[in-house]
């Protein structure tokens, strides 16, 4: 039984309890209103795609729970295999061949040992008179020596292969760590669901599109890591609301700092706790501008382990005028600090100070932390390009619009359909009571004739979501027309199936906020071919056409 939820069907309870009984010589079990024969070798397997399910104690004692979630070590090994296969294809091929050959050699050696032991156990009388045994021992000794020599050669080759693979371990470690950042986003919003296959596709794409350098060089390794985290950020931002994009950047930044051993755990915890959790242990100075809350935070900073925080509250008290200038400044992070503290601190440490002294500039401090580690491009989420998302999708991959209040993607979809040449081949169904059969018919027919099917407001049909999940899982590339696309729209809801969200291509649609967002969306909505044709009619517009092309 696949995709079970946290609450199991009561019909399964007799099976879980093994509530069997005998009717004559036959073992029977009652399932609902029916009594059926029960076979002693019957086994029931259930799977769930819930990221962190919680089952009741009654269920836990009735079943055996197996955790098949990806582990950091296992995922690291998988990522290493992928990057080595892409970068050093011959090395990876030799490694896989060596694994097979080594296993075969060890198996042959074991067979020889077992054959000798069997002959010795079956021998009668003086074993020196057993000609078969003597001949077998002689031939086995020669074969064993050859196999051992082969194993020794394989181990030498394996050592060289492992040395080559070790070069790419830092790339695999970072990729593995970042997966768990993305997989835990569902704790923020249930619509933020991502599968391992989706993650691996991004990883492979980053390897193909990274800057080309000498294989195995430090420059190439850095290019692989930078390209992957950039592509991961862009693809994930397509499915995040704008309010959550800075959080994603900060999570990616912190995880990268942890992998590079640049993040102190106590400073990270202090930031997340907003420098709280204790009472001041140094007398507060009598400064009108310094609040009790700020002084309490300053005292907490003095408890951190790094040497820059030693006697921090006492040193703070000794620089009243300097800290007053910082407090009064419109840009405290750009103002000089007393005792040269700003230059001696990391971006995260400076953020902790402004969190205590000027908490209104904490966001600016966090942006500087992100910019220093990842770059300024991680501070501005990319504008959604619907055509790019469409080109990245496949016929069996649903495209899911996660809506916010006041957002309607239908105009954009229709405009895209006109550019793709399918404007008159679209079936739209607004889900609600009694619309399930229409939606099923539209998907079935669309998958055969290659039309687009748009199912609007999926959150209004929670009872039909199970049927949608089954239909999406049963889409087979061999039986589905290449031009078929399934578009779904839904407000954030826990009723949308996890498997559909994980395997789909998610895009958030929000009304643009601010002049810059409105202009970007307007430019992306312009048909490029029409724009170039219009601008190339005279020389005055040709330059603008070239600029637009480079910007887009």
C-alpha cells in the first residue's frame, strides 16, 4: 500500500493485529464485512512519502518501521559517484569494473576453500593416499596464488581510483549538505516539497553548465560548487514566496559556512535566539539611548567563545561616545566602530552587535553575511520566467502554480500557449463539487492528443486529490504525447498530495511589489521576436534591441 498518511484505514486493523481464527482446518480473517482465507506467508508492506510522519504508539507496536530516507553519508556517496562519472568517466567505469572483478575473485577463492574443506572432511584413511585430494590441493594452490596476485593488482588500481575520487569529495559533501536544507523547507510551508530526483537533476545540470577548467583543478572544483548552489537557489526560488527567499539564502549561507568550518555554533545559536536567554551580569551604564533589552543582549555576547567577545560588556562601557555615534547613524554597519571592532569581526559577528545595539538594521547585517559568503546575486530572487520553466518541464511532469491572494496565472499561460502554438488546444477545468469526472476526462484525452490541461483551484477539491495523485503517477512517457502538459493551480494547502508536489514543477505567483518587480515582469511578458522585429526597423532602436537581448 503506497502513500499512506499518519492515520491508517481502520479496515487494516485486523491485519495489523493478525486477528485470525480457524474455521475447521482453514485459517480465516475478517476484513470489514467479509471473511477471507488467511495465508501464513502473507506479508503487508506500506510506504509513505511524508517527510517526518508521526504514528501513534498503538500503530508503532503493530508494525516494523523502516527508515528509507536519504542519509548524509549515503547521499554524499551518491553525489560523488555522479560527479566522478561526469568529470572522470573512465575512472568511474574502472571503479565499477573493479568492484565486480574483486567480488568475483573473492568468490572464486571462497569456492576453492570450500572444495578443499569438503574433500578433507570426506577423506577416509590416509589422506596422502587420496590421489584426487592431492591433485585438487595442487591445482587449488596454483589457482589461489593467481587469484591473490590478481586481488593485489586490483587493490593497487583501486587505490589510484580512490585518489582520483577523493579530489571531488568536497563537491559531494557540499551537495549532500544542501539537499537537507531544501528538504526541510516543508516545515515552513507544506507546498515546499522537493524530491531527490529533482535535486539530482539540478546537480547534474550544474556540472554540465559550470565554467570549464582543467579537470580536478581547484578552479574547476570551485566552479562546480558555485554553479550548483547558484542553480539550486534559482530553481528553488521559482517555487518560494518572496517573503521566504531571504530565509533560503541565509540557510544556504549557514550550511556552506558549516561545511567550510567557518561558522561557530554558539554565534549561530545566539543569532537565532536574538541574543536572549539570560540576565545582565555587568551593571548597565546610565546612557539614556541604551535600553535594558539592548544591554542584556550585549552582556550575552560577552559569553561567546571567540576571543573578540572577551570582556565585551566592559569594553563597550568604556566607549560611550563611539557607540553613541553608531547608535545615531542611519547606516551603523558603514560607520566606524570604537576600538577597531568592526574590522576585527566577521560579518556574522557584526550582525550580532547591531542586533543588540540597533536591531532595526539586523536584516541589513544578515544581507552582508550572505553577500560575503555567496555573493550579492543571492540577495535578489530571480524573476519567474514561465517560458524557461515550460522548456525545463516534460510531458509527465505537472506544472504547479502556488497562488497568493489576488494572483491569477491564466493570462500568462494563455500568452505562452500562443507562442508555443497550442492556443486552441487547451482544456481548463475549475475544480469543485462534481468537477472530478470532467478533470479525469480532460487528463485522459489530453495525454493522448497532446493538448494542455489546466486544473484550477485544486485546494477546493481535497476529496479528489487522491485520484489526481494516481493519475499523475500513472502517466507514462511511452504512452503520453510529447506536447501534453498538465497545469495545476492551488492556494497553499496540506491537501495537495506530497508526491505530486515533489515530482511537479512548482512556481509561485504573487502580485509584483514595487516598481522594479513590475518592470521586470512587464519586460519578460514581451514577446522577444516581436520586440526584435519592431526595434530593428530603424537604426535608432537597434541598439535598444541588443541591450534587451543581453538583459533577457
